[in-house]
C-alpha cells in the first residue's frame, strides 16, 4: 500500500474532507474493537490522505464513548504515521474567540473513566511515555508553517483543557480552567493525544474555536447553541483546504 502522508481526524461539524479525490472506504477491525466509522482514504494534491470522523459520520458517539484506541490503531494499520486532530473547542482566554484556529502546545486532562492507555492487557509492558510536550513538535511546526504559507490566520500556541462532556461546562468550571492555565476547552483531546504518543504516532491538534466557553465572552449570560457551534466551525474551516494543501506540499519537499 502507498504510504499515507497524513491522517486527519475530524471533530464536531467536520465529518468529511470535501476535496478528497478517488476515495476508498476502509473499515478495519482492530485489536481494540470497532472504530467510530469508516476511514475514507483518498488523494489530496497528489498525496494519500486518510480521514476519520471521530464522532461517527452522523455524530452519534459522545466523547466518552469514542473508541480512541481503535481509531488510532486503524489509522496506523492503514499506514499513517502522522495524525492531525481537528478539535472543535470553546475559547477561554482573549486570543481564542469564536472562529479562531489554533495549534495548542499544551494540554490538561480533566476527563475520567476513559480507557487511556494501550498498556492494560496482562503481559503487556507498561509504558511511561514522556508527555511533557504532548503534541509532536515537528508536526506542530509544519502546521504553523503551512498556515503561514497559505495565508491562514492561526494562533500558534495555547493550552487545551479536555473535559468529560457531553454537557458543556459551568461558568465556575471555566473560571477554574482559566486559573489552571487553559486557553481552550474541548471534550476529545484526551485520551487521544496520550494514546498517539504511546503508539508512536506523530500527533498535533488543530483546534477550531466554535464559541466562547461558558461565561468567557463579552456577554457572560450567553447561551451556547449547537447551531452557533456548527456555523462558526463552518466559517472557521474555510481556510482548512488551503492549510492542508500547504501541509502536504511541505511534506513532498522534505
Ligand atoms: N466546551 C467543551 N467543548 C466544546 C465547547 C465548549 O464550550 N465548544 C465546542 N466544544
């Protein structure tokens, strides 16, 4: 099989890659069970790209029910070594208002009760992987460079706080997260990033800010609606095809 240049995992509001050509569908059965849905493998600018909708193509899986291990294992089995995670998030601090794209460099995990390691089975060697820098530096840099060369505005840092969901947060929870140092809040950043590290995959997050987190925006009483989230994701994603083309183009010349 030809190498997959990039695997993309889509979050809420991002269920396909519009420009993917000659698409084949794979639904591998993995050692970890069923994945969120089919993996669509096709070509984008002459490169093989795999796409998987994290919540399923009909958005039917809540964050805590996603089989993160199966998703990553399937992408790896198809030949992917680099994973770009698209995560829809709320913005907590000033630089991360609705429709901003960001490539966070840190995260804090507030999730609980999720299978968060591949080292569970009897006889498996327990890995204590280094996670001081949770996203792969070279892939983050490639994303940041690609955005710059494609003229797509991107905030090149930030701390992602992963919450349990599926409900949104209380205002007090967001105040605490801001105090902790979080800039962004989402529900699917973990355990995905940690598992990718255990599996030896290069992994970076491209966060798409869909709303101000609870109480964080100019109107502290604002009610967050799914429609606002989807509208903002659609608007913020308009530069995504250019960014991905630049990212893939950069790989060709490496
Ligand atoms: N909180 C958590 N996850 C999210 C949010 C939010 O405000 N917006 C989009 N995903």
